């Protein structure tokens, strides 16, 4: 078998082609063995994936988390074999048995790539378009990281310079999230981002002409991307030489993200299945697999055929990776010597540690004063921003309402932006009115590493973000959502903007911690706890959603509100004996519980008020602590929250009562709405008396 390169631009031998065809065979056999999956795209994309992993990307299969690596995102996550087979061939840790156990219980090769589950998988993908936005976030994070550690070195010469590559399919680009993210990438001029579009004209319902007729390449030109089209060979196969040359041209464009449209034929070269929708999501069948193997020169009687020559050739990626990493480490060592202070910051941040004394910068708010928790959050961010440089974020065009501007003098914007505060390494992100991609970009930022990100909008618009928020939880990513205007208290904007079902709905997402502080001091404690919970370890982090008020709420004593870090605590205890009734509140409704307690105490009913800003944090506590806050012997309980009551049934029990909102809001002043919808101290006290009666039956 010849090892001479066939072109001076790309070294591509017969052995390289055999490795690509081996990938096609493995894709067919993996799906055929389990009986389900997506073979077609993995077959047609094999030349592109192989070119990236073997000829283009800087990575070290022996150290998949190396800081200097290029990132790869398979946005078309249904074609997970496209990635798994390259991880196997390059030596990231997958072996042939892992491909044989594709999509089965306990395997390293689940149906869609899962971050933290399979070495070399940079993000969980599957919901189409999410990966495009993840890649945009990674590219943003790479630029901000460079600004933290090496802002003055010439472009392309810093150890923090690297590329983000992504492969997307037709479905990814039809989903609205990719439009939001691609618009953002073009605006930000992310020259470190290269997106390869698998233009195969096929989706589940058949030819994409059934659903779309726009000129996608022109669309990306309009976004401000550098665009190219790569035509296939005459036989219909992807041309690795043309693709390689396109990637080199893309890398030379440093002031725009790059879009490469690759025309492909799904399931190529299957004689009958190619260019059919059936090849997208179904096994090809024994006869078609055998016929395709004959076309490729493989034995149709053998399965999972990988020659020793091929695997030895592809595993040379380990040697190239070690060499690339060694060369990078020389530059990294030189940077450490020349930038000792920044190197110390890098070591701290990479270790997941916070600066010494950061907690001392947290503001303490005066008890008794009315402060909106969104305003308190803004003061916390500005205080912490001065001492935690890796903390950055912004808002979906609602910074003034969300109070998410960490630094008014520093906006994350590309060179040439006319705003006076613009800087490529700026602190405040202007996500634009793109809530869905904002959340997914935040996931990408967190996945990239070495920064901590937050993003804000109104709580009601968390609906737009939900799929990305779910993936934050699925991947255990330490991102923080700042959701303000958290109830009917926002007032005159009316029911379209007033969240009702949102708190309960978000609490239903496993792994998402929802935190709804009662006052300014609980807000400061919540931010402190969120930052302390950040971790680098796979599967140990968690996203947080802060639900914050628009309206002012009373401020309680900071020493008492320290209990907010445990999710639920006794804010005011019963006087005159053990509590006969417990009032549980969150957010702006805690004040109603406090006022109701005064009424009940005056009537001789010892009453405890429990503030429970986070049921998730509370459930983490040991049973002894939870029982000390909510004694099982006290059956009379009331929960009050200006939203649907689903969360609270397990806490109040059969004798308990819930003061909740089981319908949409209205357009009026917030105080009027609270009164008209029954959120008053009198209503809470009345519910407590009902619960006391029920508990005595």
C-alpha cells in the first residue's frame, strides 16, 4: 500500500483512504449490531472527521483536557459515531469493543455524545443547534481567556491561541438557536471559530426541499462570516484535499468566523441506501451493508474489520499529539517566566480556586431597608468583579433591568466596535435579544474552562432558554442564570411577562438549583454559595438559577440570613413555646409570612417562619438538620409563594395549606395584584388557622 502523498497540500495516502473507509464500515457495523442508530451521516462525513482529527486539529489523545488543544463540537449529535470512531482511531481511549456496544447499557458510546462520560467528548449534543451555540461560547471564552492571561502577544503566537471546530447538519441550521448564535458569532468577529456544514439535503422527512429553500451560504455571509463551499469528488465522496485547503483559508481569516459548506451524499457509497432518508436514522440491513463493503473492498462476511496496518497508522496521532503538546509547553513555560503574576492567576483559576479574601468583599445590607433583590445582586456582582477577574457575563439586552453589568467601562466586543467601552477582552457580554443561544453559549463558555459565567433575563423568558438550561443540568455545568422580575410583583407589564408556573417548572429539572432569595442579604449569601460550589470535576458542578425581585423587599439581619446557604432555615422562631405552626416562604413572600407570624403570635399561637430560598440546597442537608427546621411533630404548616403550588405539597403535608397562584396574572400595579390575588399577611394567617384545625382532626 502506497505511503506517498498524492498532493503537496495535504499528505493523503492510500492508507489514509483505507482508514476513512474503515470508519464507514465501523459505522455500518455498529448500527447494524444494535439494530438502531444513524449510520448514513457517519459514513458520508468520515473524510471530514478524519481530516480534522488526523490532519488539522491540535490535540493530544493522551491528554484530552490539555489547555492548549483545539476544541471539536459535533453539533449533529445524532451522528455520534462520526466522533466515536475518530476517538477510537486516534487513541483517545475507546476501543473496538466500545463500538460493538454502541447505544447499549453501560457503554462508553451512548446514542448521543455525553460530556464527562466519554473521553474526548467536549459537550453533550443531540438537541439540534445546541452544539453550534456551544461552539460560539467556546470561541468567546477562548478570547476572554487570552485577555486574562496573555492580552499583548501577537495573534497566533500565544499559548492561549487555538481553534474551535464544529460540524453541523441541516437540522442544526434550521433550528432557531443556531441563527441566534451565528448572528452573535459574526457580530463578535470570532476568527477562532470554524463551522463545517454537512449539506447533504436529507432530513427525516426526506429531501430538505420539503421544508427549506433559503440560500444558507448567503445567510452566513449576511451574518458577517467568511464563507466557502467545498464540492465533492466526481463520484460524490467528500474531497479531503478541497476541505483541507478550505480550512487553511479559513484559519487565515482572523477577523471573521468561518463557514464551510460541504456538499455530501448521505450513506455514500451504499449502492441503494445513499441519498435516502432511511439512511439517516435506520440500520442499512445485512444485504446493503454487505454490498457496501464489497464496494469499499472489505470482506462482506467480516464485521468490525480493522487491519493492524490501519490502526497503527491512525494511532500515530498519539505521537503527533505528544509532540504538539511538548512544543506548546515550551511556549507556555516561556510565558510563565515572562508573566509570573498572570501565571499565578492561571494556576489558581485552573485549580478551581477563588482569590484569597474574596468573601470579605461581599456587601452587607442594612436590616430594615427595602431593597429589590435584583439590585442587591447587581451590587454583589460589581463588588466581586473587582477581585474575581474570571467572573464575567451579561444579559439578553436587559442589563439595566437585570442589574448584570459587572463593569460599565468594559464591554466584550470585537476590535473596531464603535462603542467607547468596547474591548475584545471586555468584561460585560451583550448577548442581545437571544435568550436561547445565550444559555447555550454560557454552556460553551463553561465547557471551555478557566472562566465563570452568568447571564440574565426575565424569569418568564427562561421558557426560551429551557432546552439549554436542561443541558446545563445534564452536563453539571457551573453556569449561573440571573432571572429577575420573578412574580406578579413586576406589575403593569401584565400576564405575558409575569411568571406563574416557572419556578415549579424549573425546579423539576434534575440537577438545576433554583435560588429565590428573600432579601438583599440572602442574595449576597446565595452568590457566595454559588461561587463556592463551583468545581472542575466532571459530574460535580451544577447550574444555578437566581430568581430575583423587581420590587423592593424588607432586609433582614445578615447574621440570621447566613442560613440561606443551607437552602432553608429558621428566620424567626416561635415565641412562648414550641412552634404550633410553621410558615414557609420564598422570595418576596417571606415578608408576608413574617407579618402573619406577628398576627399569630399576638393571638397566642407560637409560630415559626422558615425562609427556603432553595429547596435543592435544603434537600442536600442531612435529615437531622431538615427535621430541626421542619420538625415532623408540627403538622400545621403553610407555604406561600406567588406561583403555582406544586413545589410545596411535600413540605406542608396533609394538614398543610398553600397560598399560591394557580392562574395567570394581570396588568396592574404589583401591590394591587398581590392584594387582589390573595397574597396578604391576613391570607397567610387565615391559612395557618385552617391548617391548625386540620392538624387537630
